[in-house]
């Protein structure tokens, strides 16, 4: 789950490597978006596989630590000249980023991937609807609500966790806040400083939870290696790819393609984790995807 926080800054992707830039230019922007979606969801699949031996908070710690380290090396935050208000926005952005990651991983620990991501996607869907003033948006809201109604455990045989759905809704609220705060941070911080600062704040926020729940297991080489892979697949790689895609395509088209993320999550969950969804759950995911595409087109 990533989302570009700031405009593309030339030179970030593959800095110092013309081969990487040439390779990226050879892929159409729509292909780059799909690669980013696949990277995020495969990373989430690996993260969920770690839940058998590490808590979600421990895995989130490894993911955010990786992202903060890489971003810190690429773009050191420049704080000189910033006001307290600017720093306050950056701190709020970082806390929201950390809570968003923690809540979606807690949801993934209790729900199939496709369902968790579909519920989380209500966040950007809500932002898209709020940005539009067309009556047609009522249809997209109703369609998304129908999807969530299909997921609700009305009977005890459904097997879906109420706590998991709750964490998914919290992740959705955080994602909506992430979108709004990322825009505000991009206006106040130069270059990539805002995102780097937010990642460091997020790391400070999540470290006590991650260390307390993960303990010495966080130091085991095999877990560190998988955690590094999760951080690269879920944050660093897709973020860089998305920046490159946004440089070459309209934001509206980018948003429509990103609406495929819940379906991609369900497919990765099926292939990587063997998560088999019922028809009702697939129908719910389709409702959320269609609603997100429609709202994005309207906005």
C-alpha cells in the first residue's frame, strides 16, 4: 500500500544509473503501475507469511525501518527554515503512515488479503468522492457500501473476523488521512524531505511496539532478510515505480489503474497463500473496485 506523497523529482529513480532509467522508459506507464501493484501485494503476501513467527507489529517495524533507511540514503530531510506548523504536519503525516501500516497488517493477520485490501480501499474511494460534486457519486458510494455489506459476517458461518474488518476500516481512515497529509507535506517540505521525515517519525512511532512484540526474533538473520524483502517490495520499489509512472501519465488514469489493487491482492492471496474466497467475497471485491474506478473517473 503506497501512494505518491509528492510530485516526481527527476533523478530519484535509479539515481546514477542510466540503465535503470532506460529500462523504465521501455515499459509503458500502465505497465509500471501494474508492476507497482504486484510488488506491493507480493510484499504483503510475504509479510503475512511471516505472521506465523512474528507479530504484525514486528513485521511493520522491519518494513518501515527498511523504507526509512533507503529513503534516508536517497534524500536526507532538510528541516532548515521550516516552521513549527510545517514540522507538525510532517509529524502528523508520519504518525498516520505508521498507524496505516500497522492497522492493515493487523487486518491481514485476520482476513484474506483481497478482503483486507478491499476494505482499506474505502479510504481513497472516500477522498475521490469528496473531491467530486456529481450526483453519480451516490451510485459509487452505494456500490462500495453493498460490497462491505457482502463482507459483513451476518451469520456465524461466514468466518470473517469483526476485529479484522475493524482494523481494515481503521486502515481506510488512515489512508484517507495519508492522501490529504501527503499533499500538505509536499507543499511545505522541499523535494523528498517530507516523505523521508515522515518515514523517520513513523519509525520512531512503531519501534517500541515492534520491538516489544518481536523481541530478539527481530535479530534472526532469516527474519531480517525476509523483512528487508518486504520493505523493498512494499515500499521502496513500488514508490519509485509509481513516481516514474506519474511522470508519464495523467493522475486520473493512474488512480483508475490503482483501483485494481483489491483484485490484485485477492489473486496474490490465492497464488501465494492459497486463500480461496467465496463467490460472495469476490462479488464484494468487484463492487469496491468498480466503485473506486467510477469515483476516480468522476473526480
